[in-house]
C-alpha cells in the first residue's frame, strides 16, 4: 500500500526549538535527519491500518519516531528529506 492508494495518512511536525542540533531517527528504517535550531520537519506515515501511526521516544538531543506503517520525512513544503540530511561530520560540534 502506498499513500496514493488512499489509505490513512498521518503527519506530525517535529520542531527544534532548542539551541543545538536535534537528531530525528525514523524507525524501523534507522534513518537519521538532523534539524538545526528553529527548523521544522514533518514525519508522514501511511498504511498503518489499525495500529497507532506514531510512537515517539525522546532522549537528550535525539527524537525517535517509530512508525506504525510506511513513512518518510519532509520539510514544511512537502519536499522529502533524505537520510543523513544535516548530519554533522565526525567530531563536528553539534551546537550552533
């Protein structure tokens, strides 16, 4: 099932209102997407059937979103954001 099949679709905004980079991990894919302070991403899921669309876990500097179906991450305009977007280089400071 895809989003185009007309199945249920859920969207959730993730906003980095802090002063440091925030890692957004999308499971079960393990993809990472890094938000700069003030940046907003949208997690989209579809095909979740009777299960909950999202389960969110928060740890310092990391938010993990477990999807109940298939999904991806976009910006506020709906453009898909690739895995590793904004990922700091090894040893790079994650505060801005």
